[in-house]
């Protein structure tokens, strides 16, 4: 009986450790509306300054799929990782009736609903953990990439680097507000939704903004552009469409690890 009890305790302890290593659901109330996110917090974040990464799903996406697809908490286990859930939002390219979840497209849309959500999550995570203010990052795909550009425009001083994918910063009032910052942009040449020429125009704007020189090969599919302002730009160009290519998440994490606020 004593042996069995010991085994049960060991199993319970192991299960607890496994559970702690996975993102956990958190909830916030924003203007009376319940908002949620899956949040991974390493034990080290209680005692040591830790990086913080926000991951924003695309239009129609779910936070659970984002966690499973990107596995950022496993690629960078020392970082706090937050994968929020969007609310039903009219899409700019699809879903004009707003029957699927997504993120606001401009600072004024829906009274800044998602910007307020970001502010609340950031404030609470900084209260509860030792967040390294020099290493806060944002990445997202499609609508989530567009929201990353919006965050860069409206909350740019927060971030060390950003990594929008399959998106563009063409909307009036966003591109003009961007200030130099390390950036990673992923695009598919055959993207049927966010046309490659739109994304190329965004990339050209980033290279000019960050005063970048000639590019050189980096990781697979990637070109690294050094910056006179110490704000490098990396482009990940693939031959596919609007999808997020397998393995690209590792390149994003590697880029983030090399960037800290000056």
C-alpha cells in the first residue's frame, strides 16, 4: 500500500509538471466583455527577467490552433508566450459580415477593442512576472500580421522586434506611424488574398524606414538586410500562397532571440 501511494504521488507530481509546461487559459474583462488567451509562463519568469512573445491568429482562427501550430513555448521555453483569442470581426478581404473571429484593422475601429485587450494583458503579465522590458515581441499571420503592424504603429515603443506574416501595412494611418524597429516579414509569391505586390511594397517601405543596405542570405528562404540604425529587416519569401510554411516559426524565434531594445 505504501509503495502504491508513493507511485500515485510520483504520477501526480509528474502530471503537474507536464500541465505547468503547457499554455493555460486566462480571462480578462475589457469594457464588460470577456476576453481570453492561452498563456505559457516558465517557472524562471517569477525570478528572472524573461522575454515575452504575443502570437495573433489569422481571421477565423483559434488560439488553440495557434499554440499547436507554432509551438513557440517549446521553441523558446524561457519566454512567456501569449496566444490571444479574437472576437467576431468584419474582414477586409473575406467575411464582410464579421461571423468569424479576428482583430481590429485600425486604431479607431470598434473603439480600440483589441488594443485595450493587449494593454490589459501586458499590464497583468508585468505585475505577475519579471518581464524583460527590452525583449517584448509580436508576431501574427494574415489578420494577425496586420494587427502586429497596428501594434507597431500604436504601441511601437513596447516592442524590441515584430514579425508580421502574410500581411501588409498599406492601410492609411498605419504605415505613416511606423518608427524604425527590427522586423521580420514573411510572404508567399502566390498569395491570393494579400497580394505579393502589396507585401513587397510594405517590405520596400521597411527597408527604407530602417535604412537598410543590400541583403544577404540568412536561414532557408530568408534574406537579412543590415541597418544603419541597428534595426535589421529579414524577409522570408516562399513560393506558396497565403499559408504559413512549416519551419518558418523557428526562423522567427531565432530572429527574436537576436533582438533587444537599445
